[in-house]
C-alpha cells in the first residue's frame, strides 16, 4: 500500500476571494432595500399620526361650532388654525393655513359660506369636513410610494 500525501496551502483559496466580493454586493443591495423599507415605515407612521391630529382638530372645531354662542364660521376656522399651529409649532402659520381646507355644512348639506353660524338653528345638525395637505408637514417628501397626499376627516355635531 502506497501513501499519497498532498500538500496543503494555508492561505485563502481563489474561490473564497470571489465569494467575499459577492457578499459585498449582496449587502449593498439588501441595505438599500432595508433603508427604503425603513423610510416607507416612517412615512406611513407620520401620515397616520397626521390623520389622527386632523381628526382631533375636526372634533375641536365641532365643539366650537356646536355652541350657540359661536356666531361666525371664522371662530371655527380660528379654532382649527390654533389647534394645528399648537400641534406643529415648527411650521409657519401661513403654510398651515394654505394646507388646510374646512367646509361647514348644515343638515341639508348646504355649505355655510356666508360666515354666519346663525343659519344653523339650535338643535339642528351640521357637519365639518377638513382636508389637510400632508406635504406641508411631511418629513420625507422623496418617499411617495403610497401616494398619500391629503388627510380628510369629517365630523357631525348639533347646535346646542
């Protein structure tokens, strides 16, 4: 019986060098995807938070509009502007006013455009619809995968 011995080399083989290069490429592709996923998650979370803020602002407007002491729609608009400005203090008030659209309707669906809340009698219902442009407060305007632009909320109330 004859013994055959093979010489072993102690350095990395040529195929291991090419495998390290493939790992770098895979890591670059995977990190790009994970960064995009993180940015999309942050964007969705911020949009959800903005919708909740607009919902709370709409409830505040409904509280103001439901009081018989409220005589004009400007008081309702002012309560909305104050609430949004308190919530987003770093955004200038002009940008927030441009981003916000509010519509007040009586129980028949007619828009109260004259500015007088007296058109809605005590005991009658009304609705307040707020449309807020999410781009005014968006952190990551580059990530626009889900086409989230406006946060829209509507509440109903009754004059008391």
